[in-house]
């Protein structure tokens, strides 16, 4: 069965600092990987996704993620965090063939301080 | 603006009440989903519908009854709920049969059972 681990439940960074959110997955074949963001009181918005090809994926809002098969990781990064990035971030893994049975991680809540 | 609209945004109901959550998508998708989001737990997939047919029921109690009259609308009928059912209920949609796709989420209904 597929699974996702987000080891950091809560992270605090200063505005302007770099950010890395960790995600480790477990899946037997080539995974489909997603990062979603959820602002307070809102639904989930897709930041980026990986299906194949270049292992460094660019997303919206200046985010990127790198797929590392050897480490079963798909960490999310941003070089300079803005106060508006404060939200909860979810990593998810799914089987190939489109979105259907996707498993989400528990989420990492990001706090940004001035 | 999200292409998936959920109503109501907030709902408070007693344990003996009957209420319904509504989801509507304007994206032309043929798969729709109900998720439950509780604090400190991963997103839980409840139901999946493909072309109006239910294809997934993840051992959801019968007090939750989904209905999908067409590919654009999804309902979740609630009756005799328990306080532990209080959560954010998210609706999502995605294309069917297409690879490299993701789900699009609504803003959710915050349900409180008293």
C-alpha cells in the first residue's frame, strides 16, 4: 500500500528565508507525486506535480520540488518565503494513470514570522 | 476562483438532524470525490464517483450517504451524526481516463455536530 510521511508537523521560518518541506513516500512503482497548499478556511490548491521526466519540478508561487527515487523523497523548496506563504502544505502520492487513489500526508503547517 | 463550489460553507447540526452538503463543478470532469479532513489526521478519501457511478467507498459509516445525480453535482446526505464526525468536508473533481491529472478541490464545508 502506498503511504506518505511528512515528518515536520509545524515549521516556522522568517520572511525572506529559504524553505524546505520534507516528504517521503512509499510506493512500489513509479509514483505520481503532488504538493498541495491549503490556506486557512480554504480548499486545497495544487502547487506542483511530478509524473515523469525532469526530476526538478517547478510550480506556482515560486515553489519547486525535487524527486529523488533513491531516497523516496519529494521535498518542496522555496528560496525566499513571503508572509503570504503561511499555510498548510500537503504531499500526496498516487498510482500512474491519473488521479484516483491518491494518499495524502498529514500536512506541514508553515508559520512565517517578520 | 475555484471551479468546484461547495455549499454551505459552515453547518452546525444536532445529532438527530438530517442535512445535505452540496458540491458542483464547472470543469467538465467526470470523477468526483468526497474527503474528510480532521485535525492532525491525513485527508481521508470517503467516496469516489466515476461517470455518476460510485466506484469507491472507504468503509464509510452508513450515516453518510452520497448521491451523484450527474457528473457535475455531488451530494453528501447526513443523518444521526456523531460529534466525532465534526470536520471539514472537501469535495474534489478530476478528469477520468487522462494521465498527468490532478484533482481540483472546493473550499469545503466546516461541519460541527453538537
